[in-house]
C-alpha cells in the first residue's frame, strides 16, 4: 500500500459511517481514487501462500522468502545497471501458475512495465531457463510469441522477464472456456459459443503452425485452459470476433517443453488430448494438454488444424520469397 492508498483508506475508515458521506468532498475523492485504481488493476491483487507450490519437506513461507530475496536482488541488479535507485522500482504480484509466479515490475523513472516470471519452489532448477529459451526460439518464427528479454538466477531460484501487455485477458477453462479479466476485480468471464469456437481454433492453429519440421518437434506440456495464451485488452468488445482479428490479438506466453514426434503424430495427439477433459488424469501420461478443465469440440480442433497447416504453407511461401530477394 503506497502513501496515497493509506491516506484515502484512512478517510474511508473514518467517514463511511457518516450519514452525510455523499456531501463530503474528501470521502468522494477517496471513493473516486479507489474506483480509478480498480480500473487499472493488473491481476490478482494480494499474494497468498496458497499460490506457492512446494515440494515435500519444503516450508512454504521459507521458500517464498527466498523468492522475495531473489526479486530484491534482481531489482538491485537493474538499479546498478541503470544508475537509478532501487526505490525507483515497484513490483506487484498479479498471477500464478504451477511453473512460475507472475509479477509486474514498474520502472517509475521511465514509466515502463515488465512482466517477471519467477520459478515456483516445486519446479526443478533450469526448467524456467528452458522455457525462456523455447520462447526466444519460437518468437523468431512468430511475432505473436512474447519473447523474454532477460534471465536471472540466484541460489535455487530463477526468473525471466518479458514485455508487459497491459491488462491482457488470460484464456482459461473452468468447466467452460473463457478468460480472466483483471479489472476492476480479477474475475472469470465465460466465452459465448461463438467466441469459444474462434479462440479454440486459433489456439490449436498456433500450436500446429509452430511445429518445427527440422527438429521434428511440437510444443508440449501446455495449459491452454490456464493462461498459456492471452488476448489483448478490448478483444472481447468485438461482438462477432473473426479468426483474423483473434489471431492478431492472441499471444503465446508459455512454452514449458517440446515433444519429438512426426507432424502427423503431433496432430493426432492434439485431436486425442484436447477432445477431452484431462484434469483428473495422470498428468505424466499426457503429452500436450495438461490439466485441461474442459474439452474442445472436435470440429473446432479440426478447423484449428486446417488453419495451422494453412499458416505453415503461407510461412513457407514467405521464406521462399525472402530467399529470392536475397539472390
């Protein structure tokens, strides 16, 4: 809580019981302040130890203290590199996953924000760096993959930084497909059937289009129903979203692992695993769709595969044109 938060919170505490509060200019200012602040909310507002996943034998408070120490040291590094005071940086927890805790780092001097993804204590050291490297490689193929800009490790902790996308909507599933919207309070909004159809086609298409034929590799260990893909703020305002508009406003932000298999086998894995809910299955037996809380319609999967193949063909044409220009 910063100084303004505290100031206006004290006003609310003192005057909410006042029957004439509507005519009190200080109270009106306080209410407007917190209403405006809510509209700028970036995610889950308060850190909770329930968001921290530890191994057997690890103490959750001790492990989280290590994460906070690592974040402080990372800010100290940035401070030293920039020549600015550590006080120039604010860091705010906004979300979590089973691999990383998610923060937003604000540089008050330049007024820029960066997303920080810090390793969960239960995750093997090095996994976060592998994900960072996967994202860097994929971003060279597709500009809609959010590319990491920095990596930092301290002790048994590690993190990487990426550009922050303002109040992005996390695609998720909770019995139904939908998205988490951060403002004014972090909440889940289910998709309409039309939105679900378009979004799921685009996610499958993106996985297909990022298959690496040279290495015979596809993206694995996905949580498509848990925020691996995000949508730009405002996407939901379009009453009838198109494939083109959705692809333009959809970003891949996670890539934990890759699977080695033929392209045809990869497509069969997508058909098999995304056609069912996998949350209650043994996750070690799954290749791509981890912890899926809702199945996809078979026709959406097939349309997504067709779209992904089309994108692969278009990219191949682009590469050939570039080769010709170079000659």
